[in-house]
C-alpha cells in the first residue's frame, strides 16, 4: 500500500526570493527526514522574474544551499489546486480549491534589502518550513 505524498507549494509573485528559499529549505528537510517518497514540493510565481535575486542566492549560500542555477517559473492554479498546503509569502491573491490549506506567511520581500535583513527573512523561512514538516510529520 503506497501513501499519497503530501504536496507543499511555495508561491510569491516573482518566484525569485522567498518562495525559492522556502522550496530549498523544504527540499533539505525532506532529505534530512528521509521523506523523499512522501513529500512533493512545488514552487512558482504569478509573474516570475528572470533570475533568483542575487542577495537571496548569497544568503542561501551561507546556509550551504546553492540557488544560483534555479530559474523562477510560473505556476498555475491547477498545479496549486493539487497541493495540500500552499504557503504564500504575503503578496498573493490566489483563489484556489477550497480543499487547499492556503497559509499567508506575510514575509518581507528580500529583494533590494541589506544583507542583515535578507538573513532575517531567510532564517524566518527556515523556521516556518521546519515547523510545517513537524506539523505533518511529527515523528520524523
């Protein structure tokens, strides 16, 4: 008997900062907790930027995560409707299926912020992602 994976979505307008950090931390948590077959991760934006913000790439590099090769992508409502939880970053007006648990994390945009502020946002995201995994997988 195989379980249907839990699907987490991380969305912001440009998919170039907060949602990219969220997805990267979720991927790391999934691996750390040995949940590769139990968690799917989706990230995207409603109006994607051309690249991940350089200050975000740098802040994540400090955590041993390389975002330099990632490209922001557009995400559809249909993709998000397949998620169990969609975390928005404080900039979304999504209208998704009622079965989707939409959570607005209401985080400042790191784009153009000084390095200290970007680190604060990064650390807040890391905590929220870990808490999300704890909620869905309390034993692992």
